[in-house]
């Protein structure tokens, strides 16, 4: 089946002028003619056009595209495999760019007082839960606790964030060690860990033992919240439930 220039332009979502340009530079020339002398494209021409447009979308200049599609050693499957590999590489690059934007959003929310250089130094590639900051603001942005945390963090320096991250990492290490050793969640050791965690939260906003229980219940019931506290690759089975049980025991110990 043969296709006119106008029909091909409509199918490929390009202009007739683009097709004429491709013809002029020898990138894609129609193979046939109508009895009236109008040039037409066949199926092979359309296959070539598809490859041209695919490589153009991937950012190749036209002279390089001409060399690629003219390579007779590469068949259609070879071109498709190459395009797929290039698309996957582009997806990886774009995913990295999205992650970088998410990190900057997180830094803006959590590092208000930091300079750009300090943000990169402190937060690095830290992204425990993609988009967590935006989720948290939607969920708690209207609360007094959120406003209190934002107010306190606005006065933090780089050293404050570094110290908080180090303290949380050390707390997680000791929590997991206790779980690995079979420590009961209502033991003194577990309750002391719960009290320490309540103190870490208290650096950002006032957190009573009863409120700490509510927060710990989220760790037990909402995996994304637990991921923010304990990296997923470090979690043990029942980590959230252990934290919750320890927080409840600690609240009882405190009389709440």
C-alpha cells in the first residue's frame, strides 16, 4: 500500500514541510509515484520514518540519524533494541532528576536555615520515602505540631541537622540490636529506647507519652511512616509493632 505525503504527515504527526526536508537531505525519500507524478511512500519508507522519528526524539542530530538508519548491518529488531536501551537510559536520567527535585523539596521543608551548599552536604541523596515531605505537609500542615516544628527548624544550623541524623541513626542501631537479641518490648531496655525516641521527636515539637503512642501506632500500621524512621533494608519483621508496644509500655510507666 502506498501513502501520499499528506497522509504520512498525518499518520506520523509531522508537517509536510518536515517530510520535504527529510527528502531534500536524503534522510527519507518517497519510493513511488502516482500516475499523476506525485511521490508516495511504501511500508518500508514508513518503517524508516518511524526509526528516524524515534532517534530524533532521543535527541540525535539528523546527520547522525542518517548514518544510523543507513547501517545495513542493523535490522529492525536491532534498531528497536537500541531504542529501548536508549529510552531506559533516559528514564534513569529523568528519574534521577525527579529524585533530585524531591530532595530539594525535602530540604526546603526541613532545612529552612541552610545555605544551598549546606543542604547538599547534610541531606546528600537521603530520600527515605519519595515525596514524603509533600505527603506530610498535606496530612499535618494544619496542626500546631507542624507549625511548631517548622518554627524550631527555621533556627537550626547545619550542625543541628547533622547531629539529629546521627542521633536517629544510632537510636535505630540500638533498637534493631535489641530486637535481634530478643528483648521484650515491655522491658526496661525497650521502654528506655521508646523514651529516647520521644525525646528525639521533642526536638521538633512537644510530644507527650500519650502522643508518642499515637505516633508509634502509625509505625505499626503505615509502612511508609516506618520507612521514614527505619530504612526498609534494615527493618526486621515486626519492627513497627515492637516500637508501638514499647511506646505503650513507656506511657504506662510514666503514668499515662
